[in-house]
């Protein structure tokens, strides 16, 4: 398992040499994690498709290398292509995940060699590229984009590990436990709020530009919804009560046969257990619930007499400082601009499950909302749309082609998200039926 290695600086006001060192660190950290996830299984497991929702792990490995070759070696370095013949095979928009096992993709030995060769050239490009001027390289953007891309695939590969059958192959220390806490709500004052960013040098295009939104006063859960609370919803007939579900949600519940979060099973005594990465254990009541789809979260919210927060509400709860009340862009993380440490959040696959609520008081936002980064991605009620005056950069397939599709926004990252690939402005999206991702939620309500 990849250990947590926090970066030593923040990406603000660095010298080019400091930025170069930071980029080398985040690229190296991503590659170490990729190796750990792919070396943990046999070559046959790497080639296998463990779910039609996921690629074979070996496809992800070579795709990571191909994206790095396209952007760092060819686009930035202006070097000769290493394997132009692979561009079509590893184009995620040409080939659906379900079709990838049938492609003539590289075998595990070839994929590892290719990714290693690309990385050798990429580090040479990093050493010689000025990190100023061109927006693609200014303050290291494109190198950070590639590190984020690899870490996003690493989290996807971690989800594939969760779906595979067989003996457990991943291990990690248990996440921290916490004493019993009061799962109350925090009032977020209404008024103007600056959402998004113009200043974060590694933010992706859909996080920009910063823009002012009016957010009425609302209340939001201090913590994500827990396993124990979700079990109450199940026991109260949550999956059988039509009035709790939207029309689409009820149809999906019936079609998919949903009766509990994915990977939950009833024990003989009526209690619940969950299987995580091949290990079955009783649910921990104070952990955030994970592996629920948007429709399940929506039904739970209606059962609880509440709703899911909007994306703007979620970000305001993470970034707004009531002490100043100034409508300017907030910090990079809920606790401030300092990079995450193990005291702030459950990130980077340091653990293989969420931590108890209340385990990270140092990660609280200025409003006192906790665990907004790490543990579980949190569903919001918002669809994926562009911010006002959005400008695509550097390619439309990262964000633009998805705007307006059948997606719901998720915020905050999970225990499987690396710090380079999450921040208070980071926007994730997925289809509302998806729950193989490490997704949970917290609730909100209107305040008159």
C-alpha cells in the first residue's frame, strides 16, 4: 500500500526550483501508488475485468503512461513520440470500459515497461522546462494535471480492487476511532459567497473562474451520515417506502434490487456486515456510510426530513469564514491553505475505509463543519454545469464534454483520494446510479 507523504510546501509564491521539487514529489508519489496497486495482484488479475463498470487494471496502467506521453513528452517537451500506435487503444473516449478487455492492449510486462520509459523522458522534460509564461506550464500546471490524472486513475483502480473476488491483497492500518460526538448541524449565514478559484495554480478548468453566488441561510450536518444512522433508515423500511424515492430513484431501486449499501450483508442475528477489499467485518456505526448512490442518498434525506446540499452550499460550508464575513475566495482546504497532514483528513489510501466521525477535529472548517475532505465523496443535489465565463483548458474532454449530462456532483474526496487531486474547489461528478465509487453524503436544510 502507498504510504502518505505530504508535500512540504504550498503552491503559493514558490520559486521555480521549489515548484519543480514539489512536482517531482507528486509525480513520484502517484507512480509509487500505481505500482503498489498493480504489483499487488497476478498478471491474470491485471488482465481480468472485475466489473463491466471498470477497465482491466492493466488498461489503466498503460493509459496513465499514454496520457503522460501525450502531454509531457510530445506537447511540452516537443520530443519524438515513443508509441504513437497506442494512442487509439488508450483513448478513453473511443473505447468504453466494458469493451476494453477485447482490445489488443499491452500485457502487464509491456505496460510496465512503457509507463517506466515515459516517466524517464517526462522527468527530463520537467528538469528543462521553464515553469513560467505559457499557461500550460506556468507554475507547473500541466505536470500537476498529469499527477492528478494518475491519482484519479489510482482511485479508480482502488475501486476495482474492491470489486475483485479472491483473497485480500491490500492491507493498511485501521483508521482512527473517535469518542462519541454530537452529530448536530451548523448554521451557514446567507449572503454572497465567492465560489471557485482564480488563484490556485493547479486547479482544473471546471473549478474556474471564481464568481460570486448568493446562498441563502441554511443548515448543514457537521459530519457525514454514518452507518448506524443509515441502518436505521433501512430498518424503518427505507428501501420499500415509495414515498421516499424520486420517480427515477424508485425505478432504479427496483431494477437494481437495492436493499442496502453495496457490499453490505445481513448476518444471522440481523446485524449488518460489510466486505471491504475482501475482508468481511461488522459495520462500525460511527463511520460514514460508503458505497451509496445518489438516489439512495436522496431517499435517506427525504426520510430524515432534510435534503442534500447544493454544490454551492457545500463549498460555502467548507470555505466561508464567519469571523470576517467577507465575500472573497476562501482557503484551499476547509482548515486553511496548509497541505493536508494525517491530523487533518483521511486521504491517500493511508487507510482502506472511512474513519469515525469526529476523528479529525483539526480538519474542521471555520464554521466548524468536519470531515469535508477525505473519508467519502459527498453527493450534492447539483448537476454538472460550467461556471459563468468558463474557459476550456487545455482540452475539452476533461470537463466540457460532460456539462449538462446525466451527472450529479460529488465533493470532498475519499480515503482513496490523494491530496494532489482534491481541494475545497475540486469538482467530481458521476452518474446518479453509481455506487462502486467511495461515495457517501451529508444533509442540509433550509433555515427561515
